[in-house]
C-alpha cells in the first residue's frame, strides 16, 4: 500500500509555533520520521513525504496536492499540532482530534476512528473526537488518495501538552498509535528477513549505550545482532563494547555501508 505524509507547514511558516517559538513542524517532523521508519518494517508499504524534509521551504498547498496526486496513495495523513486562545499560553484548549473531510468517506472514517482512539489511549490527552471538516485537507478534491485524515496530536498552545510532545517518549507513543491503527486497518505484516548467516559486521569500539541503541535499531529491522558483553553488569557504562550483526553476504555489505555512514569508521566485515 502507498501512504503520503504531510508534516504540517515548515520551520519558516509564520505563526505556526508554540508561544515560546517552538515550531509546529518541529513536533510533527519527529513523529512522521518515527511513523515512516516503523511502517518501513512492514511488507509492501511505500511512503512519501510531501513537505521539504529539511523544513526550510513551505511548499504551497497546490505543490503538496500535486505530490500526493502523482504518488496516488491509498492513505494520506496530514500531521498537525492544534492552537487556540488569544495568544500566549492558553490552557483551556487541549486534547486530540482527528479530521476527515466528510463522514461519507467510510475508509477515512474507519482509519480516523482507530487513529483517534489509539492516540487518546497512548497520550492520555482529552478526546475531542473524530470530526468532519470539508475544507481542512489542503488537497484539492481531485486528489486520488483513497483515504485521508488530518491529525491534531495536541495543542501546542497548551503548555502541558506542548512540553510533553517535545519529548521522544511522547513522540514515540504518538507514532506507535498511528502505526498500529494503520497496521490493524490494512492487515499489514512484518517483513521477514530470510538469511543464511554467513557473514558478520562488527563495530569494535562503540560505547555501551551506543551498542545497545544499535542493537535495538537493527533488531527492529529484523537482523540477528547483539552487543558484547550483553549486560551492563559486565561493563562500565562508557567502556567500548563491540556491536555485532550476523547476516548474509548481501546484507552485510549494506549494514557495513550504513554503519560507516553513521560514523563508525572502524566497522569491519568478515566471514563467520
Ligand atoms: Zn497545522
């Protein structure tokens, strides 16, 4: 299936920010990156962002609509943070809401409901419900997304919600809620990496915390990988610990390239 993501606005859009200047795009960009990375671990998912991923340019609505139309997604998601009040921090406006253009769009409604319910459970902000708004989606009516929803994760003018949504913890909760709704609706299955373990890539000198975050990252991608030693008990927190990926010839070359790109220049590739 194909999905387009529109993280609302850009870093340079005037007014789209918390009262202390934290940009709407800075919230939604982080969530979208997490959603894309997680959905990439499922079979048959193709995704496209329709913003400038550097955040510098605010593509006009017509440009974004064209990007959606040319990709022809099954699902389009607009990711936003809400705002309310007379200016400054405004505690009265708070909570999560999800929009569809019309309640007549059954697929949008089905996905929108799942997303909304998951988000309310995960973030524990007020449930403002699934709403209808005919002109919300910046896309024109001829765009061919089969389902489209717009998420307002929280109010960036509400200090409690704004501060929480700047944390990786809440961004991950939000992303997971969205991904689980999509996985459930479309019946997606995890990619299976089938490999003969013939080769391994080792980064000899990672700090323990780096090794354990690499383990998490590569396990998520389906690799057999581990850090040595496997427990903090046997290791001082900042001592170098090797990170190892066992895989086949083709995957090993990709992993090696990735790790070198990340700056682990001492990574080595050898046969098992
Ligand atoms: Zn917005």
